[in-house]
C-alpha cells in the first residue's frame, strides 16, 4: 500500500512540476512577446491543476489539516479569478479559403482588443504550428494587436471581402462602428491615394454608386447613403465612411485591378454586401 502511495505521489509531483514548467514558459512568452491564451480560463485551469496535483504529492508528508486549509485558500482564489475572467470572450471568424483568422477579445465592459495569433506574432514558429483556425483558436496564444476605438454593444457581424476582414458592430450607446483588418499587406495608403481610384460611376445588379460629385451617392434597394470623403478612414484598398457624428456607415473595398468595388454596410443586421463594377474603365 505504501509503495502504491509512493508511486501515486511521485506521479502527481511530476505532473505538477510539468504544469508549473509550462506556466513558466508561458510567463516568458507573455513577458517577451505579450502572448496570452485566447481563452483566459485555460491559464487559471492549469493553475488549479497544479494546486490539486501538488496537494496529492505532499499530502502524505505534512499535517493534512494545514494542507487542506492552504489548498482550499488557493483554490478559492483561483475560483474567484476564473469567475472574473469568465466575462472575457473571444470573437473569431475564419476567411472562406481558410488562410486567415480574425479575432477580437471583448472584456466584460465591452472594450475590444484585436488579437494577433502566435502563428503570425513569431514567424519563426510557422513551420511547427498549424495555420490558425476556429478549431485551434480557443487553445492557442495571441498577442495584443491594439484596442478598437469603440466598445461592443449587443450585436455584431464579420464579413470577408478578398483578404479583408470587416468587423461591424453596435456600440453601447446605439451607434455603429467598423474595424477593418487587411491580411493582404497592401501597404499603407492615405485618403489622397485612395479617393482618385474611387472617383467614377459604379453599377451592380442591385446598387449604384455615383462617386463623381460630393458626397458620393450610393443607392441601395431600400435606402440611399451619402458617403462623404471628409469622414473617411483608409486601410489598404478599403475605405470606411462615417457620418458627421462618427457613426459608421459602411466600407468600400476596391478590387486589385480597381475595376470593382464591394460595399459592406456597417449595420450588423444588414447581412448583404454589394459588388459594383466601374462604368468607365481605364
């Protein structure tokens, strides 16, 4: 019996040490590369495992009453941390061709942070890691890619146009916001670079865009949207428009050849995107 107990305590000690070693590696990653679990509950779950295994490993050698009191306190603290962390959630979407993963992390107060997966954060590891996907995302590490300008309200959607992810969402005050991520690395452009490419007439099966006067007149099946380039933010070949109050209206994404444009409405309840073709091609 004593021999079996010794084997079990040894196994528990080794497992606790391995988990502690893993946490040490993760601490180094967090310090040097600002990497954290996409799901923060995994971090606390590993800590709970360390406490439980360490308790089993040293139980035969110290006063059990003291041991259980200390273990209980540690588990209560971890439980509280897990309860606090439970309000944090990740919102992710995979591109249709499976080559890109867009992810933001939402705090309980609605604050949003773009998360950059370990695969992209440390390119030297790409030969050993799978391409990020919705399957692997909950268990992988990511770095803080910067905060979004507005907090998250009740509703959101994620659209993909070519290599662009467009995150459209409501804000707590009922406004609308959009965040565009360019995975094609088209380089930085300014509105002065982008606007000349859009000035033209564009037509599609259910929408038209007159972009030769100000503001640009976008006619959709159920509404007309006035897009003013004075309220424009450009990301690569994507131009996001807002109104005078800063509420997002929608985003126009130019094709690589510049002969097509796709409009993504900012309203999360509008699921349709509109593709238009240039009338007067160069």
